[in-house]
C-alpha cells in the first residue's frame, strides 16, 4: 500500500525543506515535489505541519516488576501511548536474573512483548553477573542485535547491582566488540548510608527524605568513577537518566579528554525540581535518581543545548496513585518511577524549540537522530532517507494541548505535568507507513510492532547540530 504525505516541511537533524514523502511497503520510497499519486494511493495533507522522523525513546520500563509491584504501562498500552505522543520506537530492558543466562532474560522479555507491541521495539540486556563466560555472552548479544548492556551501580536488593570490577571488566569487552554499557550511576554506599540516616526520621520528613538521601554528588561521584573505568579500558559508557549538573560537568570533561562517554537526560530532570517533594502528593514524583535542584536543571539544559547531553529519553516506569500509596509515609517504600513516553516529543518541542533554547533541527537530533545513532538504528530509523523505515510524525506546531491524565493513553491517574499547556503536538504518527495515532488517539493495530536488531559501535560524530 502506498501513501503520499503532501505539502509539509520535512525536518531532519540537518535540514528543513518543503517536500512530499512517498511511502511504499513501509519504507520511504521517494522524497520530492509534484508527484502524481498512483490510483489507490492514500494522500495525507501535511500543509502547515512538520514531517519529522518518529521519536525514539531509548529508555522505558513497561510491565516492570519493581518495588513490590509492576509498572502499570504494559507493552501494549505503553507502545500505544508512545505512538500517541509521536514515538515510533522504544527500547526496553531485559534484565538477567542473577545466576541465569542473560539470553534467557532476552527471550522471556521478547515473549512478553511480541504480539502486544504497537510500534517497533528493541531491548537493552541487563547483565547482573560477570564470570569467564560473560565476554562471549556480550559478543552473542551483539550478534543478536542487542549491542547495549545495562548495568546498575545500585539496586543490591533487586540483585541487579554490578560492582566496580564487573563494570571495569565489561567496559574492557565493549572496546573489543562495539557494545556500550548503559549505566545507572549512583554511589551505592554513601546513598545507602544517607537513606539509613534520614530513614530514622521518615515520619517527619515524608517524601522530602527521598531528596535528602540522594544529593547530586551521589550521582556525580559514580559518573566520575565510571568515566575513569571507561578511560583506562578504552571502553564505551553511556550514562542513563543523568540528573545532576555536576554529572554533566564530568561527562563534558571526559568527552574533552576523548573518553567514549555519552549521556541522556529526561524531561523530568529538565522541567521539574526537588520542590515537588514538598508537595502534599510529593511521593508521586519519586524516581530514581530523584529530581534535583533548579541549578541542576539549568546545567542540564545547557548540556542539552551545547551537546554534552546527547539525547533525551524518558525512563518511563509508570505507577498509578494506588501503587504509589504503597509508601505509607515511608520514603524508602515508594515505587520509583514516572510516566513519560507520551509526553517526551511535545514537551521537548514546547520547552526546547518553543522557548528558543534550541533549533528545530537540534530537537529532531535529540529525540530521534541521536537516539538512533547511539543505539545502532541509524539510518533505518532517526532520519527521513529514501530506504529508511517510514516511521514519521506529522507534527502540528500550532496545536494547543493541555496535559491531563484523562486525556492521555498512558495508564496512569496522575501526571507530573498535569495542567501544563503545550504548543505543538503530533497530529499523526506513522509506524513503518501505517497510521498508528491521530491527534493523540491510538488508531493502529495491536501487535504490529516488530523487534528491531541493532548494530554495534553506535556513536555520534559531530555531537551537536545548532
Ligand atoms: O525510578 C526509576 N527510574 N525506575 C526504573 C528503574 C531505573 O533505575 O531506571
Ligand atoms: Zn536506572
Ligand atoms: Zn530506567
């Protein structure tokens, strides 16, 4: 089936120009002007709109068993929500159960996703063990199409934590096979000590105890240490959900020394600050790492603008009010995580392009091209090339949208951005040429998404397009 998207302004990370896009068999078949559509071709009017590559959210946790419950957006609803918000590919996590083969986690997670996902997806593999077989396991993952390995410097209780030697050893291997370590960087011993200290007073502190127990240096120190291990091994490290300004300084310094270090941040670290934990419903905002100070947000914005932060993701891990109520007043018992995948593209447009922080091209680079490049999806995804998957968004820059939980597809009865007014919203989202969402409503087919194998050695050359 053919579709032609006519009259829009095509926007990639490098160009903006008026052209029509012809889609055939799920692929971009032609880009140009004045095509005469064949009979039966569906014609989409994109006049006054941008046509951009679909968003890629490289950090989501759908139906994740975590903190005694399971995140409330499953693969079906999470990918519907993604489509409604202009995201056409998500990358979730398959986390190895300690002592079990990592490939088993991958196959299990794929079994959970297949037949449910409504857009394309991939997985990062969480490695929680390291032994003499692990280098080969990493190579196998790369051959399979999973070149990104998640490691956590915390989460002892979940059995996910990697110690420094494990991280060091894994980084050595990435230098050989082109994998990349996606790292949750927080300094476990100091963090746990502070949690214990503030927990003594948890009744009085409430959700504020969460903020007090994870100061910025808890992340910064772990980021510095990881960069050191990447530097001495020549390995490839990627800091996930970077939340502290000082961490951005460390990443920038590492990049300037030629270390293979990249970082993502998320809308919650740019747009919110720790004052949320003083609210009556402050516990809802608890995520890990937690939202930090205004100065941290300002430094992260600077990083997003100047290139020390390479991309935006959301770390979606949705918990509704009932699930969050499990905390019962104790900040150590809050299910950590926030909804987000549905809001990433329009929030970054409104607060990035709309507030004149960065260009339209940098916006596309942050939410689509760089996630694709770093995660081995480019140029199949992340751009509008002939031969690329027809994953695209017809984006209406004039459309007004007020965020309300009831208006979102996300399976959540609250939103960190409730009442926020956006200007610019996805009018239509196409996944491999199929219309999957229109004006924020899902219109696609459940189970039509596919697993996408990714290539190793993902990188970005010029880190920034202004
Ligand atoms: O609080 C969060 N982010 N939950 C998901 C797990 C993680 O650390 O990313
Ligand atoms: Zn994490
Ligand atoms: Zn996460």
